[in-house]
């Protein structure tokens, strides 16, 4: 049983990404959170080759996400299509399907950071990069004793506000559509995928953008 909420965190004026992460770490430690390991999320983007879709000259996007918490699986999210959970070797299969899908250059996104444990919560705090460029600080807050988002959102919201230091307006849009449903790992992947798609459109990097400019769920 678990429910996770994924957030892009604000960066204060005059601070770099690493400096702001240090600030959030200090706030987590003040709440009593303890380090409990590392984590990573990776997203590779593929474009369908023109001619394999039913609509002429229109390419489909496939985002392939791998999550360190689920090392045996890969999550394929097809634009306006299904989500497919496959074996982790699916990325190797895609390389052999270059007549259908080709990797999008310079579009690989990663989140790498540390896990923190605080009672029934696991907090993941990491840097999001696109190629060599820093894009944002992303946090995932996981609440363990529950599997229905509506029943635990107020606990997640309270903890998020405690260490972010700003009020949370609403859950992620995907989570809002699933508030009464049983949560699954695919719901976490969808939240990351949506945030990655937002951040790909941001130029310059999110380090120099305020929260409202990148679709942030916290108030600036």
C-alpha cells in the first residue's frame, strides 16, 4: 500500500539548484527525516517514423521511463495512447525497431537524488537534468499506510508544506483524476512524465524560472 505525490520545488532567487537542495535537506533533517539511500528516474524519448501512423506526416511520441524502485520493469507511455509495463530490456528491443521509433536527440531526462525516511513517509529529493543542463528540483512524497489518494492527501500536503515552506494548492493533475482509485506505480510514472514534458518546454532552465512559469503546484 502506497500513494506518491510528485512536485517541482521552487528555487529562491539568488540560489543555485544545489544550494536550494541543501536548504531542503536542512528542513527535512529538522523534521527528523533520516537518509535511507539513493534513487533515480530516467526518461528516454522516441519519435515514431512518419508513415507508421494513420495520420499522414504526424509523429507519435513514446516516453520510456525506468525507475530505480522497480529495476525489473520499464514503463512505455505513448502519446494519447496506452501505458505499457514491460521487462526492463524493452529499451534494447526499441533499438532494433529503428524503422518504427528513433531516439529524440538531446531529450533524455533524469532525476537523481536521495531518499529520506520520516515515520510513515519516504521523501525523495533530487536534481532533474536534461542532458548536461539542470532543469529543476523534484520531490516525491510517498505515504505508506494507504493506497487511496483521497484518504491520505491531507497527510502528504501537510508534510510537503512543512519542508517546502510554501502552501500546496492542489495535487498533481493526474493524481486528482485518481483520488478515489487504488494507487499503482503507473500513477507515479505518469506524474513524472507530465513534469518532464513541462520542463522540456522551459528555456532557460527551471533554475532561473519562478514556480508559476513552469506550471508549479506551489505558490511563489
